[in-house]
C-alpha cells in the first residue's frame, strides 16, 4: 500500500517482479529467428558514416503465454484509494497571530483527502454490484473509498467486510462499468519455480495496471504476524515469491500463466532483524485461503473463529524460579503456553483448565510458542473438538476441548497482551 508514512522492515505490500536479463529466451523458446540475417546494430562503415542510419523493419513475434495471461486479467485489476478526513489545527502564521483564516483557499477541517493507495481485483459480479478483494490494511481507517478502474473511470466503493487476521477485505462497487471478473486457481496446485505475474499499482495509481514477472519461491512459508502494538500474535502461511515489491501493490493479484489468481499480494520483507537489506522476498495470501475468507465476509461481514476463553503468555516469559515455585513444572518441560486467566463458562474452563496451567500440546501439536495457539484454533470452526495436554501443579493431564465460543475482537487481541 502506497502511503505518506515511512515503511517498516515488513512492508505490507507485494508484487512479483521478473529479471529477464537479456530477454532472449523464455521457457526455452527463442524470441528471435536464428536464420534472420538482420541484426540489431550496424558497424560504422562508409555507407553510414554520413549519418544515414536507418531503423530496421524487422518485426519480432513476442506473443507468449505470460502476455495472454496478463491480457486476460488486466481489466479486472483496480486501484483502491483510501480517503480519510483531514483533522488539523490552524498552525499558519495568520492563525497564530489571530489573522483571517476564512479564505476559501484554506483547507477545511474534515475534508476528505487521499491517505494511501493500494490495489484490488474484481472477482464477482452480481446484479448491480461488483465485488473486489483487497487487503484489510488498504482499507483500514478509511472514511471513504474510491476505485479507479482499468479504463481510468472513478467510482465509489463500500466495505462489505474485512478481516485483520488474514489481512483481507471485500469491497463493492456499482457493476455498470464492469465487463469482466477474475477467476481463482487452486493454490495447492502451484509449484516451486513456476512462473507467476503480478498486476497492480506500484507507487500509486499513476502506475496502474503495471505487470511484473517472477517465480514461486516457496508454496507455504510461515511469516510472523504482529499487532498494531508490534507484538507477534501468530503466523501466516503465505506464498513466497521473488519480487521487486513496491508500495501500492497491496491487494493486487498474483496470477499463474493461465490467468488465474493464485494469491493476493500482501507484504514484503525489506530487511532482516539485523537490518540487512533483503531483495526478492515477497509474500501473497494463497487463493484457497482467500476464497474461504471472502465467502464468509460476503455472507456474514466478518470471519467467525473459535476461542479458548483464556489469557496466556509464553513459558519463556516466566523465570525458572517461578516455573518451579508457582507453576510446579518439572525441569523437563521447557516450552508451552502459561494460562494467566480463565474466563467463566469458557471452553477451557469446562475442559478443566485453570490459572497457571501450562499447555504443552494442542490438537496433537507441540506448543513451542504462545502464538501457535491462535494458529491452531483458526484452523477449526465452532463446534469442533480438539485434544489438549497440559500441566496442572506439576501433574501432566490430557483432555478434550469443545470449541463452542466465538472469538470477539477482545479475544483476538488477547495474544498481544
């Protein structure tokens, strides 16, 4: 997403970029006719030393599958403008000195202005409405949304639903000017090193419908997710791609060479924890997860997820002395999630868990850090039953938790505390 503020180490925007150095071959097929006697340059000789160089009339057929994929999808890609109300005090010299600030040239408080820009893709048309999937962070905080279609037309949009956990949102516009919608491919079928394209608006709508090319670097890469306060709240499983990432591509599609959307570009890695600059590491939300989420957003306006009904922290945050004196843990237990609070009548309470219990395994998966609890829960739906292994006052216990509590916004933020 292109915005006025600076960008952190993990930049929430993604696009695939290709480095076709030399550009002579693609997919093993020569771009040029090897039998042609024409060349791209001519040596200086007596025939052209007087300035009579000419342009060759040779035409090269560059029709490729990548071009076909782009042409089949480009009209479905849009720019998304996040408009927010201006709220500023009068800091002008005239205002400080008590002068007249009522000039029509002065910016009015509450006036809508572009706060940031991103991308989106039209994937559904139904009646008078057309639906666009983009990133949650592209529309977050907006007082209004403006969409720029591929032909340059501008239309207003409304939020249908958004989900901060997966960083996805659905918005809708009037369908009058929409003639085509994108289709989703199966992200489970993509292959490492498979060519992919990304279409979007890098650096904003002035570069709308830019296309870049790269490959799939990894099908399922786990990257940390952080809350607005900067605390890690879980992990996201995403497609990794070699990408020249630019702000403004957030929410744009990652497509295969059949023109199908296999991911929604969401973020890039700009530098590692040591501050080393990183290139070619972009991430996209897999299309299979996208479809699951947007269907729920269309139906309910939100994504319903289960909750345990507890507050917790990582065992590593508890000193070894307290692990022995308060939690009563044996020395062999070195990883897990410590329960700090159990809500009344919650799934965890009904399963027998209590304050200061330590969860070491949930749904058959060892808990090595607290963020795993959320990731495991969000793979389930309301009503599911999952196994739990935990330590209660030093004793190892097992049980079954019935996930019959819906996660609220408060519950979703518990992991960041």
